[in-house]
């Protein structure tokens, strides 16, 4: 029996909502109905509503505390996408979860390890007496859904014992980038390193298939048009014993984004690139007998993560019971990415002291 698509709301009307969530939801409008979009201010709610209405004709614009309460008390809205300033996302997500909504929260999962810990214990204790009432708390980390990373992980299992891992991120966060002047990112502990860095850590964790155990890092602030720190160079050790380096600059004149996993029998490399006007990743396998095989995977992680969330909430409302959500969306995964960067930033403040990564 066909089910009506789930009705959702979006909380937030910033750059990412307008440039990614609305167009990606439009592409899968057979799977979802966008019932409402909310912003703190009426003006930005209406602006985003204009864009959304082209596909979701009946979308309602909501703003301010009253608008938020209307979304909370609307029983038709089963799921909510939360895409707000990093400082307030967790509080808003918890409010919605406790009001009985499934939540897909934009990364980063939290601003720090301590915020993630407090939030998780609040979430878990809320359902202590009735776990079947539990709502899904997902973190939108598109890297875990990028086909390039899903496929490279399989290749990594074919290259034998892992010897070394290198992650080199030379970003392009300059004044041409729409996020450059984002005020909340400029007032966020860890600056752009935390907000952008969780993606690259998610990519690393996907590739190696195990956790980062400890780190030792140096941070600095060179480009004063950016908030501090704007560079980080970290050694890390994985739980499987393999070591590696993670180097990230927020802004460079010749951007480059690459992960390499070197094994006894070969190397897997994932590099950001373009093909036929599409952005994506080139995945290359270098084998022991000198063969190389490259495949280009265009970006599709945001669409894939949205489909996974929608499928989870549809199943949850069919069963009317707690369901096991897609593991790659889990809040714990998002918190683990934050934990690795939080450890690197802490080590940077302690002149490179070895810091163990908190395991969620
Ligand atoms: C537990 O939650 C479920 C789903 O919300 C609800 O149907 C059920 O009545 C609750 N049970 C108790 C004991 O509160
Ligand atoms: C690695 O290469 C050696 C020698 O070529 C081979 O015996 C071994 O099976 C390979 N291991 C893997 C995991 O491919
Ligand atoms: C910002 O970086 C992009 C990508 O490297 C480049 O095309 C653009 O010219 C840069 N803008 C400025 C103002 O440096
Ligand atoms: C920066 O963040 C702090 C703490 O999150 C907050 O109290 C302050 O108002 C913020 N300042 C600006 C300019 O947003």
C-alpha cells in the first residue's frame, strides 16, 4: 500500500538551506512534503519560502518563537531539518526531539566534546522510561554518504596491512566564498577548522574503517582575515596501530584536498576534482603490480543522506515504534568527528602534547 510521503519542516534559512537543502529536496519531491520553513526573522523565512514554494506549493513560512511553537505543535510534521548557527543547533534539536519530532541536524554535531556529552545524556535520559517513544537524532554528514568514500573504503580492504595515512586539506575559504563572512562561524571556538574540518575527519574515518585513538597537533593563526586557528598540523594514531598526518589550512591560493591510505600491497587515494563540469572525487587504486585504476564520483552525499533520513522516518511512522536508524546518520558518528578535532585543537593549545581522543 503506498504511503503518503512524510511531512517535514526546515528550521533555518541560511546559505546551506537555500543552496543545498531546498534544491536537493526538490529533486526528491516524490519522497517528501516540505510543510514549513522557519527562521528567526520574518524576512529570511519569506525569502527561503519563495524558493521552496516553486516545488512545494503549500509550504508555510514561520518565524520567531510563535512560528517555532506552531511547528512543534503541528502533529503532521514528523521530522525536522535543523540547520542553524553551530552555537544553538543542539539546544534546538533537543527541544524538537523532546516534542516528538525526528531530527536531522546539520553538522557539526556539537561545538565541543562537552556539549556533545551533555546533549547525549539529556537525549538518552529523556527516553529512560519508555524507549519505544525514542525519536531519531541524525547528524547530516554528507561525506559518509558520498559514493567516493563508500567505494574507497572497499578498496582499502584490498591493499593489505595499513602502513600510513595522509590527509592534506588546503581549503579555499576566501572572500569569494559565501561562508567567508558568516558571523556565527567567525565566533565559533575552533573557527573554520572545526566547522569545515569535521567533513575531512568523517572522510578519514570512513576510509580507514577504525577510530583515531590519539593525536598531537600544532595550530597557528597566519591569515588574519580568518578567525583563529587557520592552520593545523597533526600526527595521529589509529586504533589499528597505523599512524598518519592530518594537515589543514582553511585558505590557500592553490586549493588541494586529498586522502591517501598506503598499504603493504597498494595505495588508495581520494582527491577532490571536476569532470565534465561536475564537482566530485577521483578515486585511484595503485596496485602492487603497478596498475592504476581511477574512477570519478560526482557529489551526491547530501541527496543520499536526505533519502536515508526520509526512509528512516517513514519506517518509524509505519511501525509506530523505535527503529534502528541508518548508522551513518547517527548522532554518535557526528560527535566522534567533533571529538577528533577537539583533541587536535586541545593538543595545539598544549604545544603538541599527546591527547587521547574521547570515544563516544
Ligand atoms: C511509550 O511510547 C509509545 C510511543 O510514543 C506510546 O505509544 C506508549 O503509550 C508509551 N508507553 C508508556 C508506558 O508511556
Ligand atoms: C599482498 O601481496 C602478497 C604478495 O604479492 C600476497 O601474497 C598477499 O595475499 C597480498 N595480500 C593482500 C591482502 O592482498
Ligand atoms: C578564492 O578562491 C577561489 C578558488 O581557489 C578562486 O577562484 C578565487 O579567485 C579566490 N578569490 C579571491 C578573492 O582570492
Ligand atoms: C559569540 O558567541 C558567544 C558565546 O557563544 C555569545 O555570547 C556572543 O554573543 C557571540 N557574539 C556575536 C557577535 O555573535
